[in-house]
């Protein structure tokens, strides 16, 4: 996978620039040999208290497994019903009976093209409130997103295997990787 600085920027509006992250506080390299390993890692993450107010960025090409990871994480948190990709809606809210009061917002910025959508859609308000935020394709909204606690770069390998680089950028992110 190419670093963010090497991603094509021609698809972004001129006023949106990719902003580099601060240096990671902690980095872990993972290998998920199959989807069961992804589900197991998501279940472990779901058990961490720091997840309640975390912002997690998910990077990777189409088909890397970003939405699959989110589904496993949300299931591990007790979310029931259909968990779909918010590709067209941009954000899908979720609630879980197992953790009442936990607001979960799953974003997919793949079709996000105008930073004015950020304010118009109320995303600033969602990010200002407590809760878990998960964002696929965050590079498309880099100019308006707050700093992530945790960044997962998911790289498809042969078959169902995935190489994952997990980077923590805040103390909360470090707690998630502990």
C-alpha cells in the first residue's frame, strides 16, 4: 500500500489537501491470515474501554476488508440487525443494547467531494459528541476530520489474508493497542 503522500490527489477538490498525521505513538503490524483472525482482533478491540469515544480511520484499497472489519467490530459490540456500508448515505448510526448510551457512527467518505458537505450534513456535531466513530476513506475528508486515535491500514494479500498496520496517534489509541 502506498503512503498517503503518494495517493493521487487529482480526485480531491482544490481546497482539500491531504494533511499528514503527527508521528504515531505506537505502531503494531498484524497479519490476519483469514476473516476469522479479523473477527478475533475486532472482538479483542471491542473489549477495550477506550473504544467508547475513539475515532478510528480505516485505510486500504477497494475490497481490502474495511467494512468487513467494521461489521466484526460492531457485532462484537452487540450491534444487531443489518450492518451495511454507508457508501451512499456517508454515515450510518448504530446502537447496541449491550452498551446503552454508546453512539456509534460508521462513515464512508468514498463519495465525499465537497468539504461544505461536512457542515451541511452535521458531521461536525457528530464528531463533537461522545461515541465511537469509524471512518472508511478518511483521506477524502482529511481537511475536515479531527485527528484519529487509531489508524488501520489494511492490505490484501493472497486469498483472505490481510496485512494490517495499526498506528496509535493519541493516548486513547495507545490504550486500544495495549
